[in-house]
């Protein structure tokens, strides 16, 4: 009900891939920050989406909420189990996009771990980076991250980046390199979405569209 009062605006690069629109038979890995998780879930209805959720009890609460809006949950972690766990993850969500919070569930805040890059390298899926913010919100402090909840009648802004492609079968040095590159992209999108929430114009051309609830 709260999100029904909010306006949602997506600002994306020209090669936009939106989780709220059909992508045909192509599937992607969506990269979002942990503290923006609630905004990603309720800003629209994702199409063909699964989310990677921890096996801890708080992950069970999240999985229940995801089920209510049609998002499948894959229980596990990109930091445990190596290549076999990654293959199992992709098999479980073979026909679905997979959303991952690369800094969760233990942090540190807004620092990408290698798991999502490893998964992209071994699955052949491109990563879609994204950042969310809003004009007015509540922040609930946790152990390492603040959860952001939009206030009623505010505008939620989404800054979507172009597909981020990772070479196949990267070794450790390559994983380090592409993790650093993805970190830089996510940091840029974060700066830009915060500027949008302050009412500023972006310095680069982009596509703006509304998101249907």
C-alpha cells in the first residue's frame, strides 16, 4: 500500500534492460545493494525473477515476502561452495533472472564480493548493475547496513547501467580485475541516483521512463 503512493522513475543507459519488462529468452544477473533491497522488490513487478537469499532465519522472512510478489527464492550464498554451488544455483534458476546483493548479507556495505562476477563468468550471463534512491525515506540501522524505506508519496529513482559482460572462465586475477570494474560502475550509478533524488540533472544522456506498478 505504501508503494502504491510512490512514483517510480527509471533512468537507464541506452541499452536498457529492465527487470520490470520482458527480455524475451535472455536472462541476466541483476546486481543491487543490500540496503536498497526493499525498493527493488516493490517498485514494480519483476518478470521471470529469482533472488539469491541467505539460509539464515532473516532470509526466510525475505523469501516469504518475495513469494508474495512472484519472485522465486534460491537459498544459498555466492561465497560458499565454489563452482559446484554456482552450477547448482544456475540450474535452480535456469529459466529465470537472478537478483543478487553482492555486499550482503554480512557486508561490508557497498563492497562487491567476487561471487557475482564468478557466476557471470561461468554462466555466460551479463550483469545488469542498478542503484535505487528516493527523495524522502526512513533508514533503519542494522549491524553493517541501513535499510531504506521510502516515505509515502515520494519519488523513487532507479539508475540502471548497461549490461556488464564478463569473460568466460576467469582465473583469480581476472576475477579481481572485473570485480574492481563492477565496483566502479556501481559506485558511479550510486552517485548518479543520489543526484537524481536531490533533483539534479545527470551529466550524461540517458533514458527516463516511468515504471508501472
